[in-house]
DNA sequence: TTAATTTAGGACAAAAGAGTCTTAAATATA
DNA sequence: TATATTTAAGACTCTTTTGTCCTAAATTAA
C-alpha cells in the first residue's frame, strides 16, 4: 500500500471531522461507527494526530476530538506526514540509503520528477477540498458495499 | 515503502544482470555478494522472477540466472508487477474497496493523474536505461557506505 | 560413479504492521 | 459524591513482511 492503513484511516477520519467542523467535539465512537473503522484502532491513530497538534481532544461527556484549524488550512500532507512520516514525499525508489544528489542512482532524476507530483498533490489538497468533494458530488468515505447494506448511514 | 524490499532487491538484481547481459548464467551468489543482499532471500525473489518468465535459471556448475530478453526490452514495470503486483499502478489513495469511476472518492481525479505519471515512468524505463545510467555516469547500485568500505567492488 | 556446484522449495524465526482489550485519568451531570 | 462518558496509555494477539536455514534436485567435471 502506498499509504499505511493507519494513514488512510486517519485521513478518512480527518475528512469526516472537516465535514462536521461546525459541531463541537465529536466522539471517536461516532467516527468509528460511521466510517466502519475499529474504535480502538482509530483511537490510537487519532491520539497520534492529537499529539502532533492536528487535533484537540476533550475527555468526558460531550468530549471527543476536533480539528485545531479550519479545514481549509489543513493540508493532507500534514496528516500523512504525522502518521506515515515524509518518506513518500522525500524517499527514493530504489531505497539506497546514504545516496544524494552527488551520487544519484539511475532512477533519481526521473523519480524525483514524479515524486514532486505526489508531493505537490498532497501539499495543495486541503481537508476542505476533500470535504467539498464529498458534499458537492455526493461522494463517500466508506466502502460501497457497506453503503449498500446501510444506505441511511451515508456520510 | 513505496516498493517492498523484495521488489527493490529484485530491481537491483535485474539491473545487475542487465549490466552483465553479455555473460552466460550468473550465479545468484555473485549477485548477492556484489549487491550485499542476503543470498537466500535474493534466491527466493529471483525464483519468483524466473517463474514469471523474466529470468531463466540453470542449475549446476556454471549455472545461475540470466535475463530472458535483452535489457532494452525489459521494462521495469514488469519487474515491479511480477513481485509487488500492480497495486502501485492501479491502486487508489484512500483505499476504499469497491469504488469505481461511477462513485469516485474526493481524491480520485487528482490521484489518477499522479498515478499515471508513476505508471508512465515505469512503463517507459527499461533495464537498459538503468544500466546505461550506471555505466555512463558512474552511478551505483549499492549503499554508498558499503562502497566506501570496499570501493574495489563497485558495480 | 562420486563429488562439487548451483537453483528449487519449504520450514522456520524475527520484525513490523494491524487490530483487540483492559485499566487509568479527566470531565460532566445527577 | 457517585456515576456515566470519553480520551490516554499500554499490554497483548494476529497477520504480513522480511530474513535464515536446511534438504532435494539438476548439472558438471573429475
Ligand atoms: S539516487 Fe535518488 S532515486 Fe536513487 S536511491 Fe538515491 S534517492 Fe533514491
Ligand atoms: S475513488 Fe479513486 S482514489 Fe478514491 S478510493 Fe476509489 S480508486 Fe481510490
């Protein structure tokens, strides 16, 4: 997988939070139910995002998590970087440790070009962009088969 | 990692074989020593490439492995596809199973564009291209630190 | 024919990723 | 204060990936 499972779950949950940015804290249990992600696993991932400063959390009744910044200001680069690190944006294709621009491997130049496309995509896409796609075009964040079995729960 | 370890090792070994395409069968032990890859692990990977038809193998003294086709005709897409499958070329970024063009997620369009860049790079790069880079520009296939400790073994 | 070389194949172990579960701490409300 | 709600933290299990090791089969050469 290009992104780890944790990262994908973290991204989906972040978009969900962006879609509900008008509300107060949102309990992780609600996110996990709506997005069909294991509650405990998602909790761990969101704890990480909280530690990295992307989310704020609040314990107790009416508690939950919320985005620290408006969805427009949160680029998905930050979400990915917080969970998976920046290897996908800066790493190499042949994975030769210790190489650099002075002694690049045969794929360095062409790979760097493509890698920058990936980087740019993640740098220029915000949670608001993704949330807008979901709202405007009636898109979805959960598996289509799960949608079919419970269409009322569409997010 | 974008590509699995197995895939990276398989690619490096393939480029090594391209660099020695004029020779007969090359023992896996030689490849593993020159490229500092575990012999037994590399053997497994090259067995897979042999099963997929990218290499031919021959047992016994003077045996080893060799490319089935001239390096110019082997695109690295095929090597990656043989080892890691085509997920990197066809897979999605949010990993929602069961989605499609009819019901794309918010990142589908932009991601498809970037993904095609990756695909094109791997479709248009041959083992000969990589081997040429190694020969012409004095590049390398092994970790630079390993080079420093044994510069005579440079490949 | 015997010994040496080399790939084939599969069992096994270690490490990392993914996921589950339990307990503790914080908070709100009755 | 007591109880319910909710995140925090860490132990634990399961699966996949990565890597090691041993034996079998094919081939060459003495
Ligand atoms: S030279 Fe570039 S592509 Fe090649 S191994 Fe190094 S960072 Fe990766
Ligand atoms: S719509 Fe496209 S990018 Fe989105 S989950 Fe499906 S394949 Fe992936």
